[in-house]
C-alpha cells in the first residue's frame, strides 16, 4: 500500500546520495516529486530515472538554497507545476570540518548559509504555500550532530543545533494551520557520497589513519555496530510525512542505531 498516494513533494539536495534515495522512496509511496539541487544536469538525470521507475511526475529544478530568490522561484514553480505542495524535505547540506582555531570564516559562513539559512528559506516559502491550504508537512534532514557537539566540526554542529530550534519554533507557529514540522537526525551514512568523496579523506588526514580505519572507528561507536542507511532514514521520513504521525510536530527523531538517545 502506498502511504503517500498523490501527494506533491519537494526534495532539496536531491540529485544524488540521500536526497535522491528519499525522492525515489517518496515516488514509490505515490508522490509526485520536485527534485532540486545545484547540479541541474545530475538532477535531471535523477528525475528521469525516478519517473521511469515509478510512473510518477518528477520535476528537476536548479537551486542554491542559500539564495532567497532562487528558493522562492523553486517553491512557486513546484506548486504551479504540481498543483500544490504537500511535503517539503529540506535535505540540502554541506560539511566543512577542522579545529576551531583553524576553521576559516568563509567555511563557517558557507555551512551556516546552506544548512541553516537554506532550511529557513525553504521553510519560509513552503509555509507561504501550505498555510492557505491549511495542510502540509515540512521535514528537515538534520543529524545526530544536532543533538550533541561534534569534535572539530563546530560549524556543522552549530548549523544543526540551530535547525532543531528552527524546527521547534516554526512547528509552534504553523500548528494552527494544520502544517506539521519535524526533523530527522540520522547517524553516519558511511556509504554516502559525502563520506566516500569527502569525509573519509578529511578525517583520515586529520587523524593520521587510513580511510578504512576511519570507517571502522565510526562503526565501533554505534551500539548496533553498523552505519545508517538510506532506507533507515527514508522509513522515518515516510512515517513523518504520512497520516500515521498526524499528532507529531516539533520533534527531532534520532535514527542512529542507539548512538544518540536524547
């Protein structure tokens, strides 16, 4: 049974990795999906692949979530093309790590611009569509780093702590309009492009160990002794988007294999 049949969804950071996996799962659950990312070429390919696999409409869009005009256009194009907006999944994010006394202001600002300001802008314009509908769901893809400080990763943790505060605040504001706002806090997605293409090399250099040793170190920190998967996250996103969670708003749900329990 498709839990989200004929709902209209928008996923940011959807060209690859977790975002693409979430867009595919939403389409499999019956959504038409607008997929937005900086890379329009990859986004278009992903949208065509998902549409062919599921038979659902998939709209590729180019967006920099830190640019207000681009976000406004993205949300308006989604609502106009799909007819309405039932679900926003704010997934776009970046990581820049390093010791606090070496982290550049440019890297700090980039992380805050994308992860926190970008989420604010997406929620702002989604709310403008959802409030008149008196329905809708906003889900931020947050992190376990939104619950607990992250070693030599201060900008990312700050952006994610802020994201939970923003989630709770707009959940209070939008409740009377029938719009629910929640966050999902995944553990380490150890097979994702973020880790494979970036974080393993960053952490390997920083810790003076191999990439394989970095991976094992992060697995060893998890009580369930494995990394988080796209399916783990998608299961919770579908639940939060569905009527099964109709009495939940302002929550930040851990998907961490027991690594974070607050």
